[in-house]
C-alpha cells in the first residue's frame, strides 16, 4: 500500500478513529516505528472512537494497558523494553491472544517469533513535516479492515 501522509497529530488520531469501527475481538494489529513516530497517538484515536474517555498512555513501563469497552476487551502492548523474545512468554501474555481480545502491539519485533500473526501491520515513520503510515493487511480480517477505511 502507498504510505498515507499524516501532516499532524490530528491526522494520526483520525487514522486511529477510522480503524475503530472495523476492529473486532481476536484481531491483532502491530504498530512499528521509531520512538515518536505516533504509535500511541494512533491507539489514542482508535480508543477515543470506541468511546474511551479516559487517559491513554504508552504502556512502555507497564508493558500492557487494558481497556474494557462496550463491545470488546482491548489490550495495548508495548514491547520496547524487551531484550529477548522469550520475555513475552515469561510475562504470561500468550493467554491474552486468545481470539476474544483485540490486541494492539507496539514494537512487535521485540517479541519476534512469539506473537500470533498480525491481521494488520502499520508502519509509522517521521517524515518532516508530519508522519507517514503504511498499512498492510496480513489476513482476511485485515483486508476487511483496510477495505472499510474511507478513501484518502
């Protein structure tokens, strides 16, 4: 897919909001990009669109933030602090990826080989000015999610 240009924070929030209606239990979305690329901002936009009015913070130190929403349980992971993929197993996260929870994963490469396959992979990059986002469907569910996005 051609990268989307996100000129500012509001555009990143809007992309997250556009993904929200198609997010379903069992989906896994991976978020890649350097520090400051907008991964947590995109998640914030998605959560706001799903009705979460509280604070949305990066789970860099807690590893996971859980959001119980009206239609799904959403787990927001950040594996930046992992030094070895086996830490994912040691943390006990396997049971969360059970087909009932929606999982958004920042820094998925830090748990390489441990995570289930993603439905959608989003790569964010700083492109002064703004950011770019490349969305790649990795499953039929991911293809449906992309197909439901409004044209850019």
